[in-house]
C-alpha cells in the first residue's frame, strides 16, 4: 500500500477531567516498527483500544489505510499481554491459531481443508509446529506467545498491535518473539505498534518511539527521544537517561510513574 498505514491527527483522549494525551499527531508507515513507551496510566493501552475501534477519541481523528477504524477489522492483528493459560484448558496449540483463521465467521469455527493448510503454514512461520498438538496449558509462556503471534497474523494484517507481548517471558523467549515480529514486518511490510514498559529487548529493531507521559508526548528515533533533556521536559522534573552496554535505563521518574504492566486505564 502507499501512504501511512495509521494516521492520528490532533488526537485527544480524556476521561472526565483527566487528559491522557492531547494534540497527538502520529503516523505509521508500512513496515515501520514503532515502540510506545510511558508510565502506568499514560494511555498506552488506551491508544491501542482507539486503533482497534474499541475506544473513541475525545477529539481528533484516527484512520487506518485512509479509512475509518472499526472494531474487528481483519487488517489489524493484535497480540495481547502474555498471560499463561492454565493447565486443563481444553485446547490444543493449533486450536488457538485456528480461531484466528476462521473464528471471525458466524457459527462454530469448523475446519476446512484450506483453513487447515493456512493454520499449518502459520504454525510453521512462528516455529510452533512441534508443539501444535499439545494442550496449551502444558506449554511454556514463550510457546503460548508464539501461538498468539500466529493467531494475530492469521488475517494477513497490514498493522500489528502488540500490548506488552514480552511480559513475564525470559530473555530467550523475549528474543524469539521479538524476532518473529521483526521478521514479519520486514518480509510483509507490516507496520508494528509495540507497547512496552522496557524498550531494551527491541531497541535494535525500533525505528521510532512514541513516549507518552504527563498528558503529553514526544516522538522520534530512539536517539532523539531517549535523552535526559527530552524526558525531563516531558515529565517536568529532572530525569536521567543512562546508556550502558547497549541498554537504556531511565532514572528519576517521579513516584507513582513506574514503568510496569499497564492493564487498566
């Protein structure tokens, strides 16, 4: 496609007197990897809900591929926060991916030959073939998250939204899931909007950062945004950005603004 995959113009999101962000101008190009950072309550998850058509802006506009966003749009893939499915869940690994392939149809998600081939291809793409027939509750967090990536890619999306997809994963599985997402955007020109509390696992693949805090935002390359003077201005208080052996550490963020899992906003 030509032109931006996602465009937000003069976007404002507020709940009563509380403004999460305002005046947001934000566009994502095909194949671009954008990381969304910020403390709890800054509106990261709400931004994804807006793009998914589940939350309306208080002001401004949001467009997907030049048109209006709508809930259930198959052009948008979504990878949720990593939460382990419990032992005893009556599903196999391939069943999760199958829901992504045919679960949008009315009635029971019956498996047709074309669907089965599609599921097999997705399982292979995300490296999940070897455990596809095992009960999902017996799989590790990293294995379950690979299946969720496959599920999100089932509709061949132009935009992939990721909400803390590496949460609770060990370093090996963080790397594996990050590589899957990065490979997808490079091979299919899929745009990626990646919400995270820790940019370090994906720092080497990120093109731009959108940093939300204190009702405002900053956008640019990692080197442009992750700087002491930029974040100090955004927070309105001294913040130190320390680089050490290729990692970025943000220190001095005000109390109550820790960068942790963002579940409710």
